[in-house]
């Protein structure tokens, strides 16, 4: 077992290849330990080189509404008025602090997503 930091794209590709070879290793075995450490190194490299940004607040609201089977009327019950819900979904109204609280509580959308500029 030779484990080294993943510093280059070539190192990354080699690590992925090795991961495929030892993917089914038993936990606690030498290869299982290698798999665990290699997974951590790959994750760290990917987080540094392929960061995933936060979703857009309005898209997050629309996505959650779709997941929950909600429509604009349901959103209106959360934010107060149907016209306000329409303005939010059409990006004509910014989310207030109270709206962010309600959306977080009722739709379970993380507040750090909702407070972003859009």
C-alpha cells in the first residue's frame, strides 16, 4: 500500500483507478484501510478542484416546491400573498428576513441558500 497526496490531475486519475481496483475491499483489511484513506484524499482533491456552488435561492424554492407537490398558492400561504409569491418566483421581489425564516421552516431549505443574492 503506497499512499501519497493527490497533487496533480495525473495523481487524481491514478487514485481513481486504484479506487476501482480495491472498491470491494473488506473493512479492516489492508486494502480496506487503503480504500478509506484514498477516499478521503480523493474527496479533498475534488472539493479543492471541482467545488460545487450553492444553488440559486429561487431555483431552490422551485425545486423544493416541485418535490413537495406545491404550487404557487402553497407558496403564497408561506410568504403571505399570491401576488408576492408570483413576484418572488419571477425575481421581481427580494426575500425578506421573515420570508427566509418561513421558507426555511416550512420548506426546509437551508438559510445559507436563501440569503444569497440573486
